[in-house]
């Protein structure tokens, strides 16, 4: 299992990505259309996967806030996973990553509370 590089878990009832943190070679992960509700459950466990370059998370509750698209969703994912080349089948540009860093500086206090004090 530790050699898995591609994993398609889309269209399931997944609520957490914690079990995936033990797949160090994982590069492509499809998790769209699941039941991941928070960044803590869905994105933070993936931060240890340094080979991860392509993720889909759209269609999960974490993408929405009170029934509307979460305007911070993309920035927060790219802040936590800056090595991504694609997010939700869309290319990630250097400008996207820079924007996520700027966004993180503005929302740092809120981020630290959500992440349990993570620095960065």
C-alpha cells in the first residue's frame, strides 16, 4: 500500500482523509463527491503527503458555507498543500499559490485556531 501513487475515492461517503496519511507516494487523489465537512478532517491529514500534486475535493461539504460556495476554499487548500499542481481538475498557477499565502497572512489568526496552532 505504501507505493500507491493514484487513488480514486470519489463518490463515496468518506468523512476523513486521516487513513490516507500513510501513503507517502500518493501523487493523485480524487475525493470529490464525498462527505468531508471540515479542513481539519479532509485537508490537514494530507499535509504530510509531500508527493501529492493533484487533488479533487469539490462536491464535499467543506467547499460550501451555509449553502453557498466557500469563497476561501481554494486559498485554504492551496495554503495547506502548496505543492499542488492541480486542484479540482484546474491547474494551479504560481500566482494562485502566492495569493493563498497573502490570504493566509490576512486570516492567520483564524487559521491558527482552526489548525490547532499550526505555524507557517
